[in-house]
C-alpha cells in the first residue's frame, strides 16, 4: 500500500513539474514554482489534518497523533518555502551563485556558519 502511495505521489510531482515547464517554456519563473508548491503543501497539510480528525473520531488516538504530527511537519515546510526570497526577474539585485550580500544571504539563502 505504501509503495502505491509513493508511486502516486511521484507521478503527481512529475505531472506538476511538466505543467510548470509547459506554462513557462522560455523562462522559468521561480515565484510561480514557489506559489504552486505552497498551494500543494497547504492542500496536503489540510488533508492530513482531516485524516487526524477522522482517526480521532474513530478513537484511534495513535493514528490521529501520527496524522497530526505529519500535518505539523508540512506546516513547518510551508514556513520554510514561504521564507525563501525569490529575486524578481530582471532585477539588478540578482546575485550570482556563490555571491553574498551584506546580510550574508546568497542565491541559496543564508550563508552557513
């Protein structure tokens, strides 16, 4: 059952990446990718919360706690993805990969300590 779930999730991710590539054939807009990721993550978190509520109604506390913990992990991921600053296309402020600004932030986020 878990393998089927993993396969369905991989297919879903592949289909979404193909949609993104098709909608942005010349220049991939990272803000669009970020927005779509946030939409999918919010839907997954909501589905996990619904599963937790259903398990709680059935009296399966252990299952409810598992679903709830997963939904909290998804909420954490939403916070991380939301915090990623996507440079605006055509902005003069774009940093080349490996360059750092005065705050220690580069193209891939804060500089590692």
